[in-house]
C-alpha cells in the first residue's frame, strides 16, 4: 500500500492541488527543551515474523541483531493488534491505545458521516474506483488529522510538547505538533520535527520538499543514518521498512534472505558511530514486527468472493456513495477480515450470520450489541463483556457465557482466570476492533489458507495475507539493544509507555 501511496503522491503534488481539508485541533508550541539523554531508534519492519528470525539466530547467520540481543533482550511473542493491518497497528503503536480508543478501525472501513467506504489504498484498482484525490486526502490528511481520535496523544505530540525532537520516516500515522507546509498547496501536515513520507521530506524548517525517494528500504537506511547524526539529534526516530511485506505477500511467510539484508544494513548503521558499543551509548535500538502472515492457498476456491457469498443481498459497489433505500449491506474487505455493515433492518443479520458460517473458509463471525459481544463459529457461540469475575493475563476483567472453545480459551475455574491460546489477548482485541466501528457491523475472519475478496480488493494466492485474529498473524518479534528495561506486557499497545519511559524517565 505504501508503494502505491508514494506513486500517487508524486503524481498529485507535481500537477494537482489537494482538496481543502484543515486541521481538526490547533497545534501547540513546545515547552523549553529537556535535558539530553540517550535517544531511541524504533525500526518497524512490516511482516517481520519470528519463525525465520529464530532459524537464522539458531544457525548463527546474523551479526547485528544478536549484538542487540546480547545488550538487551528478545521476545518472539509480542501481541499485535486486531485487525492486523499496518495502519491500525501504527495507530496503536504511536498512541498506546486500542482501536476503540484511537478510532482507526481497519485499512478499509465504512464512514457513516461521508456515507462512503474509506480505503487508504489497498490496491491500484481500488484507487481508480474511489478517485486519486480522494485516496490521497484520506491517507495524507484525514488519517492523522480527522480519523485518528483527538482524544488520544501520539508519542510525537508528547515528546515535542516537552521540548524534545522526534522523527518519522514513512509511517503513515505520524501526527505531531509541527506544521509541515505541502508544496504547491495551501495545506499542511501535522507531524514530528523531522518527517519523511516517500518523496516528501521535511527536516525541521516546517517546509516539505519533493525529492527522488520512495518507500524502498534502500532509500530509508541512508536517511536513518543521516538523521541520527544530526546536531541536534532526535530523541526518537521511528522508521518504517516495507520491502519485506511486499515479498511475503507475493511469496508467502518465508523471508530468510531479506532478513539477512536487514541485518547487513543494521550492521552498517551501527558501524557509522565508530563502534557498535558507541552506537548504544548514543541510542537504544529497537526492532519490532507489526503483524505476521497466514499462507493463502493457490486454488481459486480459497478466495472467498463476498459478492457470491452474499448473493441476493444488495451490496454497495466499491467506491460508491451510499444512497438511502438502495442497498442492504456495505462491504469492507481487509484480506483475512471482512467487515459487513447492514444498511436496512437488522432482522436479516441472523440469516447472513448463518450463511457466513456455512462457508468452509469462515472462522469467526463477531457482532457487538451494546456492551455485549457475540462470537460465533462452528463450535457454537460465546458472549462476553468487559467487567466481571474473570481475569486474563493482562489484568483485564471479564464476564462471559457460552462455549469457551469458540475462542480456544483456557479456563481455570478455581482462580477465576482465563488464558488465550489460538487468539492472543482475544477479549480486549475484539472489544477494540468492534468498538472502533462507527455503525453496526459484523466482523468476519477467515480460516487458514483463505482470504476475502470484494470488487477490486487485492488477492494473494500462493503468498501471504493478514488481517485476522489468528496466532500466526498476531505474534511478532521485539528486539531491543541498549536497555534491560522492558514493556509492562508483551503487546504492541504497551510500547508507547515503555519508549516514553526510556526517553523521559516517566511513563
């Protein structure tokens, strides 16, 4: 998606003006600079998965990554965020909150205020259907300044307001307090002090320049090096590396060769400080994956065409504006997740639920009604809500009825404790995903080997796909070098508070 965004960005900025969309809240001036301390470098590697990484570590094929582990720690079971789509995960990473709090529901989702399905750019065909300028405004402006809730604070906003400097390279979610003026327009982006989005580069003066760069990793590493050696240096630099995700989507979850390349580039970065030990004297280096992938089988029968599955229902065409009384359902495909929004009477929801569960590729059907959430599968149904006598490994309290096998829960009746196996952090993850929706919806996840299709949405037969709640997609690695301090829990939602503490000494 980011490569697509980079291309359309250049096309628009070299000949077209953005639509007039302003900032939702005023930006604040920073306080006086705080005392200098070691900075933090956070490398977000899209689709970094633990299996290949663990193999290379066992075979002693890597150099820089084991060095970081020896001077810090390594977890291979960090829990990501549901839906496992990068734009949702980035929002959680930067805000330390779940989707019901930060407001980004998925890569593709229905916005009742505009009566349109928001698609941040899942495929070129989708962009063609909904319009180039519309996609660009959703991705470049609305994502950070409208869709991302003003009730949450990003780590960039927190640091810059206390006089520290932060930097973001190629993360689509990057909201900060510094205005960066878009060339050829009267619009501006809100971001950290240093901001790069593919060909758009802003280095502290509030102005954006267009340079011959893209979202390729080969372009990102030199910028990381240059920015880390600036004076004054950033207290936090977050860089997004996307090349691995493209390979996994095409070829499947194996990615040994690309991991070797990441390790080589990281070695060169550490050496730029004179010695690797000197690098850790200046910065704490952290590398994290955002989501895993499930392999998609090649046969066409593993592509779940929602037009066929919902045959007989009137579906809003992709890219269209909803007109009252004309459609029954709105469809938002997110690879291994489909979000279905009923337009008319809710009486047809049970019928559609039954039809969904009859398909061999459907895993879970999730519906929220008030505070209660119902999860259905072939094993039956489970209802749960927040608050109650049961506690989970993260300190959450819950009440539930029905069959715990639906979510493969471990039940310890005497201690009133539950554990998660096939679906990590399931209760809070599902609460977050359903709570982020702005209207009544069904969340439908796919079984291993399948993925959902609708209209121009992408497909990955023989490759990898993500979006659901399955363990393989939810567990990612975390590598930290230069600190023994650890996050409160092994979840991406806990990383913001941890990084903030590493920089400022307070959570």
